[in-house]
C-alpha cells in the first residue's frame, strides 16, 4: 500500500478517501503539505502522517481562462473560467488547489486572506472517477 510511503501516491490514496494528509517530522515537528519523506528543516527521516483540519486562508490565486486539456474536458474555458490558488492551512503548511465559491467575473474583488474551507472535487477522467483537493470560500 502506498500510504506506507510518505509520497504523492500515498497522499492521493488519502484524497480518494476524502482526507487531506500531510507529514510531520517526528524529530522537530515540522509539517509538510504535500507530504515529504524527509524533513527539509532538520533532515530527519522519521515522518508520520497527520490529517489537516481543513481550514486556511487564501494566500495567492489566479483565474484561468485557458487551462490544460483535463480542465477543458471538465468544461472550463474562456466562458467558464476556474480559479487556482495557494491556501495556507491553519496548521502552517500551504497547498495549491482549485478554489471554488468566488466571483470569477470580478477577480479584482477577490481578496488574499479570504478564509477557505477544504472540499473535495470529483471528476470523471476517461472511464475513471478521480478525486481532487479543492477549497471554497468559508
């Protein structure tokens, strides 16, 4: 099972279960999201999975009109833009994700610092349903 490894594969297995998991260094307590197999703060190699609480603040964002193929296939484009941003979790680490619940017709009114709440986005890609991390305005 990939969850035994502190890797992207393990991270996405948890996402499929609708859990946002980071890693915590057992030596110094530093948190990482997405997970890392080694601590970049103290170089410790003993990590453990930690579930994030799901709340944070919008730290940066962009409204996208022309995205990658999978977003176009999901229905996004110039007439239906989407937002991607960086959310700083209350626990400290930050993660990039799709941002929902904002008025994308007025991106100049979107504010850095807006409270965010974790959500999970399900999309069909080919014949498979895939779950992604997302956040929405709280």
